[in-house]
C-alpha cells in the first residue's frame, strides 16, 4: 500500500511540475516588427509579473489555464490563455483610440481605460518635451476637453492657472490636485493673489518647477468622480504625473535632448497707438505731464525730459514700445542614464535650463536632478524610490497691475515722441532718476538695471515605496513622500525711486513642507471564470507645515548695503508659521463580469485639523458603472467598440490652517509711531462644516469602421454646497470678513471628443481630433442676505469695475458702470458736458467662455511628422483695463477722433436741466475712462494656431552602424498667430491676465504674449 501511495505522489508531483513552468517569448510591434522593451507581462488576477528586456524577451512562471496579460502604453492590451507550456510570442498593435491602454488612476492604481466609469484623458510625455512651454501647465491648452488654462502675464517663471470643468469654490482654491508618482505635491502660488490691482507680483506656482523631459505621461482625472479617493483637494479633479524610470537594456542607456526656443514680440499683441499727437495738455506741449494731449507732431525742437539732451525732435517714434523688448531665448539640455534588468531598474537625469526673457535683465536658471530606482528584492518584496532636486534663480521679474515697478505700465503710457534708446541713460549725473515723465511712472531701464528684484527656490521631492506580495491575490504597499521647498525673494529699491524716494529693502523666505504617509492593501482575484473582484483598502496621513519670515525697511543708512540693520526705518519684521494635518481612511472595490460590466465603489473618511472638533470628520463615497456595449449586445459590425458609463460622487473639503480662530495680523504701516494690526473675524468659528461637492456624470465612448473614427461624449452636473466663504463685512463692524458656511455653486456641461484616421496607408497616416467643452457655472445661493461676493476689484480703472459672484447669477460676473441716463434715455452729464458715473453698478458681462476646444492634426509620412494645434474659446468677456488707461492718456488710436473738432455733448444734468456743450477730446475720453465701464468690456472669443511641430526621425538604415539607437529632430512654433479675435481685442492676448487667483478676466499692463520658435534634438544611445 505504501508503495502505491509513493507512486501516486510521484505522479501528482510530476503533473504539477508539468503544469507550472517558465513561459518565454518575444514581444514585438505589429507595425514594424521591432522588439518592444519594457512591456508589462503578468498573470491575470495575480501580482505575478515581469517586463520584457531590451530585446523584447521575457520569462514568466505560469500554470496551464492562466491568462497572460501583455500591456504597454499606447498599445492594445493582449490577453492570451496558457494552453500548453511553451513559448508565447506576441505582436502588440498601436491603440488608435486609446481605450484599451492602461492608465494610472487614483492612488497610482493601474486600470484599463475601457474599464473606467468616468472621463479620463491621458497625455503622453512627448507633448510636453517636444513643443515645450516653460510651464508644463500651459502645454495642456487646447488638448483636453474641459480644461481651461490662463497664463499670468508676469514674464519668466510666471504661474498658469488651470481649471477643470469650471470654478466650484467661491473664495477657495479651484485648481486641481497634482500628484507625481503617487505623491501629492504643493502647487501653491508664490504670488500676491489679493483681489485688487495694486502692486501685484507673481513668483510662479509649484507645478512650474517640474521638468518636462522627465514626464512619461500625464493623466487628467476630471472632477470628483475620477478623483474621489484622493480626498478634499481633488474635488476639482486631479492631474496624475508619472515620471520616467529605467528600461530594460543590455548596457547603460543614454538619452540626450537639447531644445532651444526664441521668443519674439509682434505687433499683434501690442497696443495700436496714435502717432499724430505728443506730450501735453489741451494741445499745449508740457514737459510736466505724462499725458499725450499735446499739439500735433511737427518735427520742431522742444524741451527734452532727458538731462543728457536739452532738446528733442517733436515727432512720433512709431516703434518705441516694441523697441524696448528683447529677443527672448531659452536653452534646455537633458542627459539621462538608465539601466534595467528583469528585477531592477535605475534612471538618473540632469536638466539645465537657461532663459532670458523679452524684458531686459529678466533671466532664469534652473537645474533639475532626478533619480529613480526600482528593484525586486525577491519573489515577494519590491522597492521603488525617487529623489528630485530642483534649484532655480530668476531675476528681473516685473510687477503687475498698477505699480511704479510695473515696467509695462510705464512703457505703454510713455508719450509717443519718447526715444527708447535714450531711456537707457536712466540715471542722472547727480544720481537721480532720468525719467521720461515726471509723474509716478518709472524709467523702465531703472527698474530693470538698478533696482534689485530676484528670487530663488530650492525644492526636494522624494518618495519611497515598498510592495509586498502576501499571496498570489493579496498584496500591500507602504509609501512615504515629501515635498520640501524654500523660496527666497529679495527686493531692493534704490533711493530716488518714485514710490519709495528714500529706498526700500524687503526680504522674505517661505518654507513649505508637505509629507504624506500612506498604505494600501490590494486584493485581486478571479472568483469565477466570469467574475473578477479587486478590493483596495488603505489610509493616509498628510502633514503640512509652512513658515514665512521676512522684513520690510525704508531708507538706507549706507547706500547699497542690503541688510535690515542698514534700514533707517524698520516697518515690519515678521515670522509666521502654520501647521495642518489630515488623517484619512479609504477603500474601493471593483467587480467586473466577463470584461463586459465594471462596477466601482469608493469610500473615504477624512479628519482635518483645520475644522472645529465637532465637524472635523467627514465621509464621502462614489460609485461608477462601465458597460461594454459591443460585448454585451449584438451591434452592427461597423461598430468596433462602444462603452456606456456613469457615476456619482461626493467629496468633502476643509479650509486653511487657523481659519476658525480670531487672527491678529500686524501691518507694515504705523500711526503716530504705533504699530497697527488687523483683526479678521468677530469671534471664533465653532459651527463651521466642510464643503461638500456632489457630482453626477454620464458618458459614451465608441469607435466605428475598424477604429477609423472614434468619439467620447460626457455630460456632468456637480454642485458644491456648504461653501466656506470669507463673507465681506460692512466697514461699520470694524472687521474685514467672517468665515461662514453658505452658498451653492453648480457646474454643468458637456464634453465631446471626435477623431479618426481619414487616411492610413503603409507610408502615410492622417490623424485628426477635435475636442469641445461647454460649461455653465451658476451661483444658486450665497450666505444669508449677501447678494454679491467680490473676487477682484479693479479700483479707479474703467470706471471702477469688479469681478464678482452674484446670488442667483454667474460666477465671474463683471459689474461696473454703464452710461448714466435718465428714464427717457438722455445722458446725465456734468454742466460742462463731461460724463458722470451712474449711481448703481450693473452687470456688464461674465469672464467664463461659453465653449472651449482644440483641433489637432497630425500627418505622418515615412520618417516625417507634421503636427499642429488650433485652440479656441468662444464667448466670455474681458475687462480691458489697459485700453481704458491708453484712452485716458490720449495714446490709443481710438483717441484720435474729435482731436480737432471736439465732441458736441447733449443731455441733462443731475437736476434734469438740458446740457448742450462742446468738450475737448481730452475731457471726453478722460471722463469716459474714469466713469464708464461699458466701452472696455471686450468679447474674449479667439482662435489661434497654438502649436506647430515638424519632426524628422532618422531612418534605421542610417544609424544602424552608429552608436545611436534613435535620432529625431524637430522644428517647433508656439503662439504663432491668431486666426480670429474680436475687433476690440486686436492688439492684446485675451487669455492673459494679471492674477492666478479667482479674479480672472482682467487685462492690465501684462507682459505681451511672445511668438515662440524653436528646435529640438533627441538622441538615444
């Protein structure tokens, strides 16, 4: 009997050994049969897997009956059952419609795109490195439906504001969460983002530090449905960035890329000036004014503002504004070394950026070091770690808005006879400033060359992740990540500065630290042949710490010694710190039936330190459904793929540190030698609740005619209630505002993507796609009897307008002053015939576009590729503050009308008595700009050629005997020209603004948008 048992055991062992063995094979591209390194090869429903080596080969242990999954970015996923233990060779084809590819979703979980019940867009890394913008956020313009990007016109290193599916928060942050390799990173704007236009400055945002050459892919998760697991900061969506890692290779892989761009200002973004009249008042030349209401140019000699030249030729300098701008350039060089095996990989890259802006002495230097390593310690444990260090210096940033330091304001408003070259002699012999005007404007070259304005940032982003495979179906990871940055600003205004005649010293250091510790248990198993279950459960601890230290001093004891101890009058010397902690638990479950139906549910609970103890805990769930119609139904053969999806989500949100407490803030000004302070709130807030965003989304994805045509349609409806609002209080309360719950903001809209391949042959392919998005934002409620909440006040400009939210109205409404008329339509004027401001503000427009989109065309012919992007926005309004000032100063082309004849004004005065007067053009345009907003509301509709790239890939036969594996060269262009703009916006960019805050839709002496040309060289060894 014992002998029989031994024989049976030996037979079973032999069978088992035969059933489980190593499968080998090669993976190639079905297009050109080239081997594909780095392809993911795994056993479906388990964590067992590997990647192909440099020759596309792999080896994997499997059982008969297992399903081997082959997946690679941009390729259709293949699933092949193991019928016998033998070699399995696979050809992967390009995923034309990108529905079968694997994308990174919340918490870094990889999912097949077709399984998702919400809208997601994946953008490849080459989109950022090929036709590059210095800020990667700006590179998304026109490429993703529902994404709106606005550039702050502040020069090199300025912020870009990105909003997905409209604004949801009235006074809070409306930008998405950015996640890099699973770690949320800080995208704080190091800028003055108040609501006014006075003395503003933008020092860039956190995401602008990221190096485009290190990006493998970027996934845009739209709204709460896609990002529910990421918590409160993802209520506005999330952008998931995956950086490059080492690839399997025989030796050390070397990549080198070099990019050079040239920036040039064209007349299309400069004001249209009149060139017939110069400096003066009431047609009389007057050196003591900056106005251009003087006599007609006649070439005569007049007294000069320039101390080095007693007289000037009184004639127009038509290009004096354009002559000020330099030719900007940037050079970026990246070297990357990588090495990979079946168990380990490592990649190191170094990038050097050197740029010079179109503003003289506006320079940027940045060094980026990135190291990432992965290793499989054994069959159960694997490790992933990265370190990214960025150091940057920028000098000569320009101030924004109404500021003596804003060189654009001084430049745009200088009289037409000013010779730009003469302004370079910015300092008189006695050390005073040599200024073109004796008003409050500076000589731009004084600001550029003599005042000191520089900032630096050192930033470290690190991550370490440990994966452990408990069983074939159960695995876990723990991860820790930190984003640490120190930003230092130095601003030293020299004596004889217009605003600070004794000089000013201001230094500030801002330290931000965000650390995240998280863990996740992952269970993935085929319960039956038809049913797969994937369950995730985990938690997160997020700790944020901020420290701001700085001083402000007026006057120098000793010239050009930049230390607070050298200040004659110390105005402030502050040290402000903050802390915040959020603890979270979350989970998700995905059930799929025969890869036909996918059901996802998520749940998360946060505990925030910034909320009152009775309300610090908040819970939010989500649920989505994805149904593959082509698998579930017998559809016509012409339909290659069809998916119906829908989802509902709820997301909570908290507030900033210490917001619920009474805060006392020291001010930089004094009264009778005593320091003054502001108190924000009347009392501590005890009943504050978290904001809640609820979102509903439905969509349909389909492709027809063997994937020749594809489209994606989405409808969404989201509402954010319990808004945490800083409600503005009347001045009589002696307090600035009060933090309250109130308000309901609703966003609803549609997104549509259609594309296809009209031509696809062996040598030629035409790929075309069009994305469209329409979003409507309505403020259904505000707090109590509050009817408006100001987002931005443009004091003393265009009549004094505001950007507001209006109860029962819109978000981003422009309110201002229309022409003052009586009940009979008569103009109400002063007795002398000039305009009078109306007694009430009226709604004049809204800053949000009615439709946004982008049209992309790509033509591939053999080794050549031509790609261009036209993006557009239709509708929405701009408050053209620059136009208002140019008109008031007599500089704009519009101000020519009536110069000789004046204007005959008829109407009534405030008492109803008739007014009939002839006024000068100076009085007409001056009183118009000071009292009426209506003429300066401009339609922001525009179409532009955003990007153009011509790429040549060196054929393999030319490099097969060289040390190169790949070599490509590209010629690129960005912001090339406008295809259409409203007539009143012909000479500025309607998508550039003065702030990255919620106050949008205002142009006020921003740096013009340059046209950029460049070339890229990419070599792989």
